[in-house]
C-alpha cells in the first residue's frame, strides 16, 4: 500500500481498512514505509452485532528470515464500539498494548484477527511521520 | 556486503547473515551506515537439533570508530531455542538488558556471534535501519 508512505519530509495518512461491517478476518495490509519513523494507528469501531471481538497486530518485516515480528505486543481485543489509537514512535512513554517506544521499519503489516463471526463495523487509519 | 545502507532519510532492510547451519562463529563483514538513527537486529533461530545437542549463541552488536576501536552497543542473552529475537538500538530507546540499548549507532557496525560449543544451530540475522 502507498509506496510513498513516509516520503522524506512528508507525513502520510493512509486508509488501511475502509469502514465496513465485517464478520471474518480481512487480508492483512502491508505498508512500504520509505522513511517514516512514527505511527499512529486509529481503530474506529462504530457498530457491533452480538459479541464480536477483534485483535489488531502491528508488525515489522525481517528480510533475512522472511518473518514478521511484533512492534507493539500484548494488544487487547476490542469488543465494543470504541475508538482506540495505537502509537509507536521513538521517545514515546510506553503503555502496554497501546504505545511503544520504538521506530517503525521499512516494511510494516497491519492485521486484524476476528475472534468469531459476529458482525463488527470498523475502519483503521494510519498516520505516518 | 552492506556498504552504505541507510540512504539519507530512507529506511532500509538488509540481510546481515543468510539462514544457515553453523557450528562456529561466522565471519561477518562490517556494515557502514550512510545515514541511520536506529536499528532493529533480528536473530531468527529455526533449528537447534535434538538432545543431547545443546547449541548456544550470543549476538553482540558493536560500533567501530575511526581508530578501529570497538565498543559494545548491545550484547544479547544466550539463545538456545528456536526463537525470533529482536534487538533494538536507538537514541530515545528505553534500555532493557540484553535486548534494547539507548545509544547512538556511529558509522560502522560490527556483528559477532559467539558459539558456546560446536553443536549445529540454524539461524539468520536481519537488519532494519531507520534513516535519519
């Protein structure tokens, strides 16, 4: 997604997942991050039916092993209509599952895992600086 | 290998050491960083054999100055299991022993992997560089 994300000197705002009602885990989104160091990820849940649950993951890519590694561990599941903002940037005051004192690497991946098939409407936006 | 990764302003990803089975410390060329403020170093161990084999390795990341003086930036803990180990170094980091160093990188980075014995172990080392 958006190979200009984090173009030197510029901020970027990306619609990682447009708002939609979903009942299953969507395909993860990979972001080619040219030079951004900081990420705000905004998960906005606007409607739920029954008892859905989603868990967001933010990962970096290692070219040597072709594996992904966590940039923000222990993210709690979301089960209500709520806006939650995750932050990763150098110098941040860490808060478990919400904010990490770290930088984001060249290739990052945003994924959402659904805990069940109940409907949940959400969008995810990313601000990269 | 790895000559001047870290083009000014840009992030970069490099393979320091491709995955392979090793029984002794490998030779790893120094990395000259053109422009970098932080690194993630990923040590990915995928096979340690079966008992009684008991390999053990320690990754050390050092800075080498213009006088070829080596100073340790971060030394990991011994790795003995199949695992992905991420080490972080950047100026605003919150230090965590054997995992995260709050430090500057310098221009030349050196990676060393010490093997505690000659039991084979399969691993790779990757590098993610945050441009300035």
